C-alpha cells in the first residue's frame, strides 16, 4: 500500500533518481533534484525488509534552482535521457562529484587498511603515512579536474531505433524504448541527433509498411499478461508480432550512423526479406542523397543483442570515412566508434597527449600537440619521435585503431590489441589509409595476450600504454600485468564505469604507478553516464 509524504531530496543516485530520507525510509524518486521539497507517493520496499522504497512525485513544493524546462517533448517518457530537467552546469557538477566519490574509495583501497598500509599505494595516491579521512577526500578533490563538455547540441551521431506494431492499425512504428522497459515510444526526431536522422527513420518505416514488414518480438516463456515486458506502446498484449524462428523476415532495429558527410544505414531483420522488399529499400536509399550506404543485417537470435551474424550491402559504399583529430577512419556497419565525435576527439586527444608528454618525448614533439590533443606537426609514420628504436607504445582494446594511429605519430613502434577480429582488419586498413607503417595490430584477448607481450625482457621497452576497455574495465589480472612495466611509462586509462575504476586503480597504484589527474568527459549529455580518464606515470 502506498503512502503520501512531503520530503526534501538530499542527493542523486547513480541512475539520476532523487534520494530522500524520511521516517527511516530511503526513498528513490525519479525526476526529483537535490534540495527540492516534493510531495511523493511512497511505494512498497524494493525487497522484503528493505528500507529502500520507490517514490513518485505528486507535486513540487519548492523547486531546485538546478531545475530547467526540458528541451525535448518526449522527456521523460523516452528512456534516452534521465537528466534533461537538470541544468547543464548542475549535471557537470554532479558527474564530477560521482567521480570524486569513486576516486576517494579507490585511493583508500590503494593505501590499504590501517594496520597494513601499502607504501607504494600511498605514494601513488599522493598520501602521507599518517593521512586522515579529510586528507583522503582533499586529495581526491585535488586530482579530479572539471568535467569536459561539448559546445554542440548534436552529440549522438549514432542512433538505434526500435520497432513495434500499432495495436489498432497494425502498422509498423519506430522510436525508442521507455526507460527500463521494451515499451516503444514513437519518436519523430531527437534534438541530440543530426537533423536528418528523424526524417530518414520515418520515411524508411513507411517503406517497410508498404512492403508488409512486421515487428520482431522475442519468444518468451508463458506468463500472465500483466507480466509481459516487450510490447508496443498502445496495448502490448494484442500487438501482432513475428517470432524469431519464423521464416518470414521481421524488423528488429534500425541503426543510423553519421560519418563525415553521409549516413550509414543498417536495417536489422530476423531473416532475409524477399526481393521486392530489397528493391524497395534500394529505391528508398537512392531517393536520399545523405545516405551513403544501406546494409541489411541478419540477426535471428532470441536475445536482445543486435550484433548481426551476417551483413549484406544493398547499395552504396562498403565503408564511409570519419575524421577524428586529423586522422581518417573507415566506418563499417558494425564498427565501434564513440557516438559523440566532439567528446571523442577531446578524450582521445588528451589521452595521447599525456603519453607523448610524460613518456620522455622531446620538447618539440610535445609542442606539436595542440589544445585539443591533435598531433598537428608530426608525420604520419612516426617521423620526429625521440624514442629509441626498440621502445614501444601499447594501445589495449584498440578498436579500429583510433588512438593507435595517433600514437604512431610520436613513437617508433606502436602495437594495438583488440579481441574483435573485424576491428583489427579495419585498423590495418585505417593504417594504410593514413600512410602509417609503424603501427601493428593483433587480434587477441588482452587477458591472454598481455603475459606474452609483457615478459621480463619485453616490458622494459614499453614507454606508453593507452587502454579503453569495455564497461567491465581493464580487470585485476590485466591491471597487475600492466603494473609490471618497470618505467619510465605513461598510462592513459579510460573507464566507462566508476565501479571498474574503483577496482582497477588501486592495483596500478600499488604496483608503483602515480596518479597525476582524473577527468570526466560528457560523452552522453543529459544522462547519468560519464567517461573518465585517469592519467598515471611510473618513473624508471
């Protein structure tokens, strides 16, 4: 049974919910901001015996100065953004505080328990042997720099639209999912995407309707109707759908990606459509000059993952090109690249700049790195690098070589490691495209590859390491292997999860690395996510 309460919001959760404490309860309130006095309907605890409860705002008694009018008419129904009602300044301060809290925990773990302090961990964290909790918090605040934000309203250059069928008409509709559900919110356009994405998605949906295409729906075990989780916006239970095992092709998703000046379109279906549908799709692409490539992707799995076991180019160019920090990269239909190009340039530029300036590069070489981190004066194939012939820079989880090629301008030998073989193939092609001959790539799991790469004899060659792993982070094993590098070495480590940062940083600090600075990058504005760059060094 729910109850009504008037509460004051004290903070935000990592999911962007306001947190209030009242009558022994910890209440999580979507759309509430710190400092606000709100009336809420408090629901039953999340779990039996728990103090944590959901809350729903029924009225705002005293709004926060941080509150703004959302610039999108689909907010908050659409699940793409969580903080569009919060000012940009307040969002950046919130992200910085989240990073500072996580770093405080990491520094404390690096120092070790009071009865078993780690001398290397304390040195790496910049703490004295008799540090206090106040010293710990102060050190974290010193290390965390202001979050870097962009100047452009457009920040999502890749979009994934989902499909459902309208209950009344049976027509196919496209849009985004409601937060924490598979309920479709029909979307015409998103203010954070390139202006052409909305019209392209709408017109393509019209073509799919004319071809009689239906929406894919996962096969689920029998359950009460009220428990159904994947549905159309209007009335989920009655929505016509096609099971993934059916022979008829059903539409799963639409991916739009902006390259330098054209869009790559990937239509993901459960099975190959008939030739009439294929021809209609080709005709649609030919009517839109902004479409550079149209791919058909086959995904017949029953899960939610959208990776396609097979892709087919229906028309256009096999690859499109995007330039970041003066280097050209070829983009394929399933190539990983950060969706916010402005922030990607800032993040990658700063990561490379640290490696160049801290790994013993000469003054002239360091001066060639401009404010954005782009190497403006070095030759493409490593000319001007001051390092010895045997010295090496590593790019772990290198993807298509976005930072490997940038490092190649400053180090005579650069090695990129990536588990996805198609990404390594793309990285090798990108090296050829940019005339780079001193960057090499291997397809391997870094957990298995690092021990062989960092043997006792070879690890002394490493002067710089960049790592941009997936959400799981570098991992304790890889952090320990990286920690064996004797130095001098510069390390730029990117985290998309603060939980991973709290786990991996202490391992590196205890191995002799010293933390120089930590900085967030606002890769996904109006969301609760932040990319975090940790810059470390180890003396020889």
